[in-house]
C-alpha cells in the first residue's frame, strides 16, 4: 500500500486509474501502461524505500513535476 500511496501523493495530477489486485504468495508487481516497472517475483526481493516511486517518475518522464512542485 505504501507504493500506491507514494504514487498518488506525488503524481495524483497525472494518474487516471490505480488498481490494487490482492494475490497470494508474496506477489508484488507494479505495471504502468502495460509495462512492468517493478516485480518482486522477478527480482526476488522487496522494493527499497522510494524505489517504486522513483521508477514511476522515470516512466512518466523527468518533465512531469511531482504534485505540489
């Protein structure tokens, strides 16, 4: 939930939809416009603090300011 909160807190002005899909077995994947930007299963580890937010920011582009900036 932290990754979703981070994305919405910083990029709510550009996010039109965010879906959380519960799963079992420790699956945690973040997909933006059909591209997987983080996969716990593929990497074999949890995301580091702010890692998903930084990957999201890279995906949307450096020219997109975070909310409130």
